[in-house]
């Protein structure tokens, strides 16, 4: 069973978050849902990076999904979306490794204005595949119990990460990254509390 659904690299810029690189494994969703699910995962990733203070780590649970986020001191950020059985320690080790590799191969001067298609970093698919089995990944990377000085903050819902009074429904209605089809899909998923329960 797939444990990891998304692996994204972003830059927490001012005034907005910049998308750098992403990969998804959405085979467990129906073909017709994949585009909408991917758009929601992108929206959630961008929102949580925007609401995470650098440097820090968070794991945000929502239904059967967890969004693991690491924003470094240089504002380079990574997001892994997993099922809720995937060990946060392994997810954050993956984020550390990916961001270190990304930073060493893509100059930081390009991050604030980068366009995803132009970034020469094609390792995300390999990472997503290699880390699907957390036991193998754990053994392979010889993970230490303590990742670093930074604690992982665990939130039980995405609402806990949003600003006071802010609602996910409002973000969805304002988002330019969601198609009309995805907004309709979101509303249906909210009503039925189905496969997109992680977004609200």
C-alpha cells in the first residue's frame, strides 16, 4: 500500500510562496479524482509552508492523512503528504535529505523567482519511490532518533495551522490554483467526508 502521496519543494518568499519542484503518487485514487486531489495537495502544501515560521518542522494530521512540513532557516521548504501510519521521523528525515540535495544543486539566488519547469532537479520521483516503505528507508538512512535541535510540532487538523478566524473553505474559494472542477470536487468531498477529508 502506498504510504507517501506527495513530495514538494517550495520557497517561503515574500509576499508569496514559490513552487520549486513536486512529484505525486496518486495511483490509489480514481483516475478522475487525481487532478483534483493533486490540486488540493498543492493548495494545502503552499498554505502550510506559508503558515510555518522558519526554521521549524510541523506534522499536520487531517483525517487519514498527515502533511509533514520543514521550513529551513534559508526559507527553503519541503512538504511530504503521507497516510497517518507513516512515521513522522522518517518523513522529516526524507525532507532534510531532499532539501540538502536541492540546496546543493540549485543555487539559492534562483529560488525566489524560479519557474518549476526550468529547475534542473529530477530526484524527487526516486526519493518518493525509495521512501515508500518506511522500514527500508529507516534502515537505509540509519536515521538517528534525534533529527536535529528542531522539534516537530504536531497539529491534529489543518485548521490549527490557519490564522485566527481563517477557514479552509475561504482559502479554497479564493485560490487561483484550483479549477472549477476541483472546487466542486472539494464541496462534494466535504459533504461526504470522503477521499479529500485531509483538506478540511
